[in-house]
C-alpha cells in the first residue's frame, strides 16, 4: 500500500504481488491534504516547518470529525471559542488526518485485510506529527492480529513522485522513446501566464466547460507547435499555449483542430468496440417482429365483439411510454417484441431519455426515500415521460413493470430473482406521483406497474394477458403468440446482436495479443448516466469493452475455458457457479460471479467491477469476485459506491493509471508468451529428435532381421525413413508393422 498525501490531494495505490490492484483519489473536498494543514498553521502565525514541533507541545487536543474541509474549518472556530490553544488544534488536525485518508478517501476501515506493508510519501509526510498520527492509526488496526503493520516513510517523501517519473522516463528511453525535454537552462527561463475566464469557455459540446489557458514562453521553441488560427484570448508572439480541459476536444480552440481530434478518437473507438454502449442502444431498439395479432372479427353482433373490434383498431395508434432504467437494460426486448407483434407501431413505443444530470435534477425532487442511485432514477425517468415525451405527443400508457425474476442461462442456480428494491421501484414511483393528487390521471395517462415473472413464460403470459386484455382487446391465443415473439426478440438481442460481434472482437484480441476490459456490473450499469462513461474512457485509450451478457458462450470457447473443471468434477457445467457461490438466488449477482470466472480464465481479458452505492446484493460478493479474478493472476480493478456525483477528474486519473498498468501487464504477457513459445519449440524439437532416434534404432533392428533371413525382405530405403520426420501416428504404424 502506497499512501501519497500531497498539497492538494490524497492518492492511495494498492499493490498485490508487485502489481497495481487499485488506485484511489479524493474526489471531493478533503481536509487531509498538506495545503489545509499549512493554511491552518499560517492562520496561527506558525511556519509550516515548525508545525510538528508546535503540535507535539500540546497537552491535549480536540476531537475533529473527519471529512469536509469546510466543516473542519468551522470546527476550528468553535474550538477557539471553547478555549483550545493553537498547538492543541493543530495536534487535533494531525490526529484526524488518518481518518480522512483511510475512512473518507479510501474507505478501507479494515487495513489489515489488504496487507501489512505501508509506504508513506508525499510532501505532507515531512510533518512528523502527521506521520506519527498515521503510524498510530495503522498499527491500531492490527491489534489482536497475528501480523503486525510495517510502516515505512519514504526517505525522500516530497520527491518520491518525481523520482518515480524519472525512473519511468529512463525506462521509456531505454525502450527507444526519444526525449522532448527542453533542458535545465531553458526550464530556468520559462515564463508563463494563466487565463481562466469566460473567454476560455469551450463550446464544442453542450457542457460548455470552463478551461484554463497556460501561455508559456521558453528559449526553445517546439517546431511542431501550431498557433491557433482564431482565439478569444490573445497569444503573444513566441508563446505556446497549453489548454487544460475536461476532455480531449477542449484542448484546442479551433473547430477544424477539434474535428481532427474527434476523428482520431472515432478511429480508436471504431477499432475498439464498446459493447456497453452497443447494448445500451440496441436493447431499446424495436425489432421487426412479425404481426401475430388476430384479424378483426368479421361479425360484430354483441357489445363485447364491438368493443374488441374497436380496441384492435386502436392498437396501431396507442402510445406506450417506458422508463429507460434498471432491468429494462436487459429485458426490454421481451416487452417491445410483445407489443410490436400485437400491432403497436415501433414509433409509438417511447422510452425516456438516457440518464443525465439535467434529467435527474428535474425529476428527483419527488423522491421520499433514499435507495441506491439506479432505483432513485425511476422517478426522474417517469417525470421525463410525463413532462417531455407526453408534452411532445400525448402518451396513453406508462408501462413500468415490476420485474420479479429474470431469464437465465446459468446452470444449477437456486433462482433468478431480481433485487427486491429494484423490483419494487415502479410501485414507489407510482406513490411519488399520486401522493398529493394523481398526476397520471390529470394528464390522461394510465400508469401500469405490472408484476411480471420473466423467467417463467407461462406465468408471464397470464400476467400480461390479465393486464392488457381489456386495454388491447387481447385473445388468449394471440397473447400466447405475442409472448413467444417477445422471448424471440430477447434471444435475438442476446445472441445475434451482442455475442456475434463480441466473439469477433475477442478473437482479434487473441490474434494480436491485446487486452479487453469486461464490465462486471448489473444491467443498468450500461446506462451512461449510471456508469459515468467510465467504459468510454477505456475505449478511448485503446481497450475494447465487453459486458457480462455479451461474452461468447459457444461450446468451443466454454469448453476451452471450463472443460478441465467439468471433467475433473469441480462443476457440472461450464455455465455453473456452484463451486464459488452457493447462495445463487439473485440473477444479476450470479451473472457477475460467472463473468468473473470467465475473465479469470481468459488470458486476454481483465476485470473492471462497477457497483452502486448502497447495493445490498453486491456487498456480499465484493470479496468473492475479487478473489476469483485475482487468484488466476488476472488484473482486477473496481469503481465501487458510484452514485449521482460524477467526479470527472478523478475518473480520468484513475483510468489513466489503470491504462498505464495494463500497458506494462501486456508487455509482460507478450514477453512471457514469446519465452513460452521458444521453450515449447525447443521441447518439440527435442521430442522429434527422440522419436527419430527411436525410429533409427527400430529400423536398424529390422534391417538386421532382413539380413539374417528371419524376416521377409521388403523394398524400403532405411536411410530415407530414418532421415524423415514422421508424425506420431506414422511412427506407431511403422513400429507396429
């Protein structure tokens, strides 16, 4: 474990067997950095160099709550009013520092579970009072344990990061990278000006982010630098501009340059498919399902016949809205196939918009409970249907089914239930829009939160019939046919759309000795507003991204990965998880565990686990998934407890860190494969020599028998046979004859 506490941020790097296992960075305000301690000392007229001596002079200290620097600043004022002395307050801040690091930033309360060796670095570690507090905190986490903590303070803690950068630069130079360093003399004469104002705002997308322009003057000019053709911020002659932006497109000022950057990104994305994005779009695309509806009745004598004829006629005009949330990200084709085959037009099946900050803020005010973020999205998405989709063209129905269980391809699972919180979300949403008056009724919309069991076709058929028989004028026979079309649409999405392309991408990785990233998550983590576009960041740096459900399950692949375990009797089937997870009643949990096994066995795949804050079903399998993957030596990374906040800067730093490690991992993989290949070639050559020697001895024996007349003579060139390289089967034939 490396703990780097700098002036502005805290970085935690967790290593296992010399490899980076995880990387954490404070994503929000945290009072555990050096600047906060320094500013507090200056407020007490204490030089930062004397912070430790001053704090060690305290007879006691107040107890701070860890977390936000704003609250801690308020606590400082309160403690001063209570009579606490400056040295006592400074000591109290050092005492709370470890809690900010390990409980607030890294969220690792049980330090002994991740290892025993800790390296402290970063400029803040020059403060011995802060160091002592950290050492005491770490060692306290090992009390009563069989092992003790080994805490090391880097000899050059303030310069440790720079030393690492220098070592990496040396490694790259040895590998052939040409240095672009301008030299120490030129560095000493650098002049720069920073601008961050309205004129630096980027307008290349709807976010309109504010950027920072840094204009640098040096004695050495970059020959490749191109001045912007147009700029709102004048650039002096001889100066070069560096733009700090939140995305690649914002690093330039002119639209032509932006298009060139976008073209490069599009090329990378095309070469490295993101099946998370593919799934998020394709699952809501209405397929061309055959119409299986009954023909309108020829005779309409009774009131019931006339009513049904009227409902059949209205099917093509009825408009059904569905929220784009939760398990609809895996089961939507069942419903779109069902409705489309009954004659509801594809353009009349309306889904809410994809999750965005704007969509969430507009609709989240109605929430009265605080479940996980994906469940909280139910209200904003129904709000989006009510106030945007309905406003454009009126909806007749909002269909938000309570999905109790899911389809499953796993073998031997106890059940395939969905999360109870997720399943009940549609009912909670209905309560939010009817508690102070029925908004659905006011807008002339029927809200249907039908309870469905998708894992049981016969039961689903009855449930949908009971719900829609009087809405669509259904007969039991056409309802049966429509349900079959719904399952057929789901099968086509899973196997033809997703797995077909994924197999091709996986085979390309194998041919090119490259790596792909598998998202270990739940279906709704395909939502770009839930996954915070983390998967796209990996795609941009050259890694194809796979979902759990797109992993190819053709027999040849499954038996290559799991066949040995099946033959050994460890598992009854390649799609079984009984060896690692007995309590397999939650389908999305079971899928994640199985996908972890798949990744662990495939040499070209690495794991990235996403989990939402407050996910009760994910919590029990954190260790299970991690150990399955890491036991095989496969890299495992995670973004756990993601919620409505999108820490863009932290995400990009973490992705870049993981990307760097994966480059090194691939280099080792290719190098080891070459070594293994060379050894295998040597073994094959050695084996061939042994076979040739055995064949020569056998032929010599046969030739002697010919000469003595004990065997009939045959026309054969012994020398020619001995010089040949027969196959194992040919050798057995010759020796047998």
